[in-house]
C-alpha cells in the first residue's frame, strides 16, 4: 500500500460515523505527521488505538443482541445487525462490520 493509499484508508476510517473520537484523533494526527519526523511516533499511536478500538465480530454479535444494542440500533436495526453479523461470522469474518472497523482492520494489517 502506498502512502497515499494509507492516508486514504485513514481518511475513510475517520470519516465513518462509527469511528470513535479517540481513533479519529489518532488518525488525524497520523495524517498530519506523514512525511515528517513525527510520522513513526504517530503511526505507533494510531496502531495502539486501532488495537483498542477495532471490534471483533463476536463483540458486535454480543452488542447487537444486548439491550444497549437495541437502544443504539433500535429493535429492528439490532435484529438486522445481529443477523448480518452472524452471517458474516459464518462466512469467516472476524471483525465488526462497520466502516470504521473494516478500514481499521486493513490498516492494522498494513502496519503490522
């Protein structure tokens, strides 16, 4: 992945509605540091935040099936998310289906 592709993937992640504030900040700090002497440090901080925030498919299943999940997604939305997550897991997916987690998964692989 080129530097431009990495930046685009970080921008995709931080632009996702599901991206938390801490991950957005780490992603923006990385983008701002690319090409400077602070890039390696910012990348390290981004990877640490990604490891904290990228959610597993099992955690998504548990959340979508919980009362909190129903409050966040609504009854219908939580049910649909639960079905989608279970189907994705059966197909081999190991990561949350949201745009932020999916982009984060790619970045974690890229930076490893």
